[in-house]
């Protein structure tokens, strides 16, 4: 027996998730995202360059996750707070990628960032999203924190799909919350989750080939080969939400890619 999951009505879907929280957006604002610069907020030299870098990019993203060693997690978080408070970023957007939801740092990441610089941030990237339940958790928590901080504008969420389960649940993730600004693929972790053989991040294995049929006139003749695209299924699966009222992916192969709520058509970009 198949039991359909309970669905929220459109009115409930766009209602605030906490008393005093800002009204969720009905349409995600379209802003340029041609260049996103990830930086380590725990690195003083990098922090000092942020104002100059901001003039050259569309988005500055304070990275708190995998690239930051465990002993510098707190320094990175506090460094991002200081940068957001003190640096003049002009019109450049400020995003962050917090630690994964199963990590010991993510709760402090969200509580501190929303409470201290929630009015400076536009988007929070959530890594290793595996299903709509992850987005629901973040959605509810952000609403509580926004209400406590007195924010007037809701923060947006960008989901990173880095596991086979996340890709399998892409449609449900895309429509899990009106906060959904976009989705990205993490090819290295996704390949590891699938136990794929790759030679580099996003790169295919040379043994993953397709061969032409044998020549019936000369069965022993060499057969031409071409390397298969090991991400073909992933890209096709990932772009399915483009046919629904959901985030529509602009695809990149080994780079992060953005999507937007309520997009109806897909525009592919290569980076």
C-alpha cells in the first residue's frame, strides 16, 4: 500500500514558520551570480583582502565547512561575523556555507550567524542535503532565529547535493521550502557516495567507454571508442525540477551551480 505524504496548502507553505518571523518570499529576487568567491574567514590575510575582492565578484561566500580544519572552525565563524560587521562590501552579496547538519558545529554556526549578522547575509548554503526533511529542519530553525533577532527579511537556503540519496530526492528538496534559492552538486562527495571511479573532481574514469559495433566484414578490426559521460544521468535527474514550479538548475560540471525558485526554463552555463 502506497501512502501519499501529507502536503501543506499554498497558504500554509508561504506562512511564517514562527511567531515574529519575517514573511517568506513568494518570488526569489534574481541577482547576478556569475562569479562566487569562496574564502576562509579564519585566514587573516584573506580577510584583509575581502573588500578589494568584493569589487570584482558578484558573491562573497564565507566557507565554514570542509575546507576549514576542525581546530579553526570557531575562528572561521567569528571571522565571518567580524567581516560582515566591519567590511564595506558594496552591492556584493554575502553568502556562507555552514557545516553539515550532522556536525557538532552547525547549530552554533546558525545561531551565531543569524543572531549577529542575519541582516548582512543573503543565502546560507547547506551541505550534504539528503531529503526534504533536512530543508524542513533548517527552515523551522531559521524562522525561530530570525524572530529572535528581529529580522525583517528571510534568509534564503541553497542546498548542496553530495550523496546518492540527495540526488534521488531532488524534486522533494527543490519544493521543500519557499526559502529555496538554489541547488548545487558536490561531484567529489557524490562520486564517493556512489563508489564511482573518477580520476579528479568531476572527471570521468578512462575505462568508462562505449565501443562501436564490430565490423561484420572484419570482426577482428579495431573498434573505435569514446569516453562516456558519467554525469549524464545526474544532470538529467537534477534538471527534472525545471519542468515543475521549483528551482531550475543552471548546470555546471565540476563547479557549483545555481537555481532559482519558480523558474520555468533551464539556462545551462559552463564554468
